[in-house]
């Protein structure tokens, strides 16, 4: 599975989405090396596992703390 940082994912989102749609391969998005979410084709998404990026973000914040608090350290 390909891995990209959050900043790269933000700046290349359209390109990464096209890549996922074309190849069918997931892309893991990380923040400072910590998995945040993944981009995957809709048919591969497991509806019972997550309801989307907001649920993934909520799970991340529950496990690692608030992103806004963490971004205070980020230059």
C-alpha cells in the first residue's frame, strides 16, 4: 500500500483520487508517520468499519488527541 503524508495528500488530492480509481489500490494518509486515514475505491470500503473520513478523524482524535492541539506544535 502506498503511503503519503497529510500535506502531500492535501496538495495532490485530485491526483491521488484518480490513482486510486485507476489502480484500485489503497493509499494510506499519515500525519508525522502516524496513520490518519486511507483513500480507497468505494467498492472496497467496509461500511461496518467506518463511515468515512469524519469517523476516521474522530477515531484518530480519540486515540491520539485533538488535531488542533497537536497542530500547535506544527510550524
